[in-house]
């Protein structure tokens, strides 16, 4: 069980939001050092070395490591302890880890979640005096940055033709590069990944064909998940890629000039027997949507389809969102549930079991508004409210 804790004061809450904003690469970050309190009595039965570090290493060090995409490392006691209150706030508020697929809905691949026990350990430690560890047993192993290619060496690596520079004083930028593949024959892509030239400022990426077909969405800590067997994206001969990058420097680096030249990695597969590439259907929400509203919108699947993945984008934070398919016989099928979704991580969720839908199926999306936090910094709306269905036509 997770213990109930008293609400943070205004300053602490602002720092908690700063942690989320830094980790997500969006929002304002306070230039103040993280708030610290007067010495607390040690009430936690958990300590950093024995109990907290293994969780942070396994669940958080994909991003929170020295030189990573967040300005705070959590891989040593001295790194983590100033951020304890912010960690507690982000965990209890379901802002971290940023994985929005609700486990009560259809299963998806590659989930990054924290168990109830792990949550209890972290919250108890953060509110119980943040003890380090037994005397003489306070050292923890060094945590190295993640390997450049989580799924192994790609079949093809192509780099941005030239580096993109962010001059001193420029904190955030978006940049689009066209990258020729150099392929002389048709290929089929099952997965895509990127290796940032500067891991500290690449916040997210969209990798697409020049004609607009989205091959992959990348965020820090991303796993290059393969499309289901017998499916893939057709990559024509002489194709070029469109790489759209979102950069954001941490507050420590804002006054430093930085440069990035990212590499895209493609993983190939055999041509599917059907010869059909994965296609996309966008179900769009209202263009204007007031904060605190409960949007509901729908679209129609005009052909029989095998839905393999969903790409939701949100215009604000919501308490939850549900995607349902209403079949021609009026039977309802839950396609996916989202819990505490935010507009900050744009990613593809691959279904563990693809869903077969007949032509004429109505796709409905309903979202429940979240309670607005008056201390939350404004969030830049980068994508419209919509859900994109990736499917193989039948």
C-alpha cells in the first residue's frame, strides 16, 4: 500500500512540476536548486542503497543518468536525494514514469510501469527522511548510459546529412532533415530507432517516409518494438526519410552552444505474404477544446482491418481516455485505455494481440478531464487531439 502524504507547499509543488517538465522536455524549469527541508526524522524502513537504488536503476535510469536527456541523474544518493519530494509528487500524480497505457485495458508491448510495491518503497523513502544505507554499505554500482541501439545493430544506419546547431541562449527548437536511404531495391521495415548525436537535448523524434508514412516515434528510454510477424512498412527503392526532431536544452545548458547529428537505424523483415503495408487512419478530436472539457469524437473504418497499434496525441492532460470499436452489429470492443495521459510524450503503442475489425466499424474516443493544477506551468500544445490507428487492410 502507498502511504498517504501531506500535500506539498507551493514552492515544493513548483519544483515537483519542474522535475516532470525537465524529464518530459516540456515546460519551464526553475533555475533555483531543488528545495531541501530541515532535517527530518528517519521513519522510512527503506534506504537508498538497498531498496531505492535498484528501482531507480531499473525503472528510471533509461533517462535519469549523467549526460542523459534530463538534467538530474538519480543513480547516486547525492544525485537523488535533493529531488526526493519532486519524485514523490510525480509518482503519486502519475506523471512518472510517462507510460499512459492503462493495464486494465488490452495489453500493449514494451510497458514501462512501476509496481505497487516499488511505488510504496519510493514514496516511503522520499517522505521518511531519505536514509542512505547502512554504515559501510553506502556504495552503489556505477550506472552506465544505455546502449545506442537497444534492439541490437540495425540493418541500415543513415545519418543526418549535416549537424543542426542550437546557439547559446536558444533553449528549444524543432528541426526537420531529409535523409536519403541509398537503397537500390525495395525493403520492408519492422522497426526503427535513432541514436542521438547529443543525448542531452534530443527530446523526441518522428521518423517517416518522405511521402508521410510514419515508420516510428522515438522518445528517451524508447524500445524499438518490432511490428507483428507478417506485417511491416514498405520502403521503396531510392526512398528518403523525413526526420523531425524536437530539441530542448536543460537549464544548465541553455547558455551553451550545442550541436546534434542524429543517426536513424532501420530493422528489416521479409515481405509479408499479403504484400500489404501498414496503413493509418486518423480519428481527429475537436480543434478547439476548452480546458476541463470531456471531448468525445469518432471515425469509421471503411475497410476490414487488423489494428496493430495506436498513436494517441493529447492537447492537454486528462484523467483517462477510452478507445472503443462499435461493430456493425453494435457490439462494443475496447481497443485501448489510457490512464492520466499528457500532451508531452507522443509515442506508438503496439497491441500485444492485434484486433480484427470489419468494414463499417465506428471508432469512438472519450476522454475524462483531469483536475487542473494551478501551480502547473503552461504546456505547449505540439500535436492535435486525435488517435491514429495503424492497421493492415484485409
